[in-house]
């Protein structure tokens, strides 16, 4: 299991959202939740981020097929 920092989300996964936008999405259960890894430090589980991206792509494909 690998954790990604906020600074890794954009270059590695293409997620360029601001921290506050990500936190709003988390509260709405629309983005994977952070994992606390220390005082004032957190990360995201890479597999959960990959699954989230795959879900977005799948919903896009479903909309295109409609």
C-alpha cells in the first residue's frame, strides 16, 4: 500500500484540485478520505485514488453510450 501526499496528486495522478476543494469533496463523500500519518500530515491511499479516477472514466463512458 502506498500513500500519496497532496503534492503528488497532480504530477502523478493529474488531480490539480486545491486542498480546500479536496476537503469539500471528502466531506461530501465524493473523493477518497485522507489518512492521518502524523501531526499535520496526511496522505491518500494510491489504490483508492486510482479507483476514484476509474469510476470517473466509467461514468463518462456510460454517459457517452446513452
